[in-house]
C-alpha cells in the first residue's frame, strides 16, 4: 500500500531479511512469488528506486555510532528495547524467535545472575 503513495523518483531503503532466511532454499523457495504485477507497476510508473543495505556497509562509522548511541542512551534520548529469555534450556526457542519475529529489539538468553565477582 505504501509503494502506491510514494512520490515520483522516491527511494525505498531495505534492510533486514532474517525472518525469510529459512525460505531461501529447498522446496519453500520454489513456492515464493515475486513482486505482484500491480505493485511492480507502481514501482515503475513512480520511477522508484529500491536500495538494499547491510550493516557492514557502514563499518567505518561504527566507533562514532557506538559513542553517540551510548550518550543518547545515557541521556534518555533513545531507549534500549530487548527481549530476555530465561535459562539455557530455552535457548533453542529464543533462537527460533529471531526468525519468526518473536522478539523486540536485542534478544538475549540469561543463563545466570550477574555476579560481583564476574570479570565480564
């Protein structure tokens, strides 16, 4: 629906395909359909540009980004969303959530309470 409302010569940025990784090979891949004709017509007639990227494209900017993000977290300008799954026995279920969109933000598995003696 949003592609039909894009401005002429607009750009759509695409990132994050992890939820579809398990559909890339085997029988499931043969059942995937392409972009529907009416959507493709909208893309072409609006002269849209679809551009994908991955985080590695910006590796040179990581140090500054980490510094900025840490400051913004500290100042409350951004919030850290995370899903914590309790216990190593639940790690497989947590891993599956990555591919099913079952988590919010960072997903971690808590295997122990933080100890003051910990060197981490």
